C-alpha cells in the first residue's frame, strides 16, 4: 500500500509540474535558489506547494536541490496543525484510591525518620598499643618461667634463651591459628608461682634446654590464645635476650684489666776516646 501511495504521489507531481504556471515556477526555483534570501526561498516554495499535486520530493528531483535542504524551508513555511485528541485518546482521570490505601500513604508520610548513627571507627593506634602491651606481658611471663624452672636445670641466663626458643619454635605447630581462640587472664602473685610449679616439663632423659622448651609450650597451651600472639612474645623475648647478651659482653669487656704498655729504655755510655774527628771524619 505504501509503494502504491508513493507511486501515485509521484504521478500527481509529474502531472501538476507539467502545467505552465508550475513549470515556470520550478524553473525559476532551480535557476535562482542560490541567489535568493531565505524569505524569498520560503515564499517561492510556499507558492509551489500550494499547487495541488506538487510534492517536496518531486521538487528535489526537478530542481536538483537536496530533499533535506528543501525540507528545511518547507517545514518553516507549513504552519503547525492543531491535532485534536479524541475522548478515547485522552488520558483517563486517576481513579480515587481506597480509604485504606490513603490512610497508609498518609501514615508513611508522617513517619519520623531517625538519623542512623554509625559506630565509631576503630582506633588502630590504641589497638596496636594494646597488642604491644599484651605481648610485653607475655614476654615477661615466659622470661620469669625460664628463670624459675630453669634454675634447677642449670639454665644460663640469658645465654641459653636463644637455644630454648629454637626448640619452642618447632613445638608451636600444635597451637591454634584462629584469632578467636580465647586467652585466660594471666596469673599473678601466689597463683603465678603455683601455675609455674604445675607446668610439666619434658622427659628427664631429654636435654635440659629441650625440657624448658616443652615447658614453655605447655604454658602457651594452658593460657590459650593463638599462635600469632605467642610468636610476637617470642620475637620480643629473642630481642631482649640479644640486648641482655650484649650488655653482659660489654660489662665483661670493661671489667678486664687493661694491659700496661711496655716501657723500653736505652742507656748510652760515653767511653774515653770518643770525639769528633777533624773535618767531620
């Protein structure tokens, strides 16, 4: 249907363009379009389009002017048509809402929205200081255990600390890795002494330092916590042992007597007959 309509429009344009008046206007438009002003172009196009049967595409074919250029002037000359909207196409008025729905909507509008208060951001510096304090307390507890239980085993303080920690590092594989593993409160006072005395060491036929390492591992298991916490304490204990060993070496060096420098003397004796020869010989 669209092709037939387009063909009919084309035939109508050819028929209308053959009329003398339309033909003269089309020739005039083709020759003088570039020299006319916009107002004249619109006026000439309006006169041509007023002729029954003349179409814009047909004018583009006859004059050699592009269809889009002619459409630009044609659109400005054709007044906008008023489109009447029928009652069937008119938007329907919104139906009134039920009373229950209206009450719910009004209640939702009246709801007081409270401001959400977010929890404060954690103080990472405070957490770091707390972790360092906990690590320091555990380090002192391990060091005190070595001094008390190691006295009967011939523990040399602080020279044997790195040797004991070497064995402890291999015995910590059975400690939990989970950070949620709870740790009991550290014993203090008499309870601390009873706690140390109740810790079992390694077998009697084992090396004395290995026995202390087993005891340290048992301390960790009794107090709880995770492996990471005890590794921090062991790292701190190893650092303290190096400092103590360095201080002991420096004190030992300062206590040694200094060697007195050897004084060498020479005695010169002048014998008879020594003297200066004439002419320096």
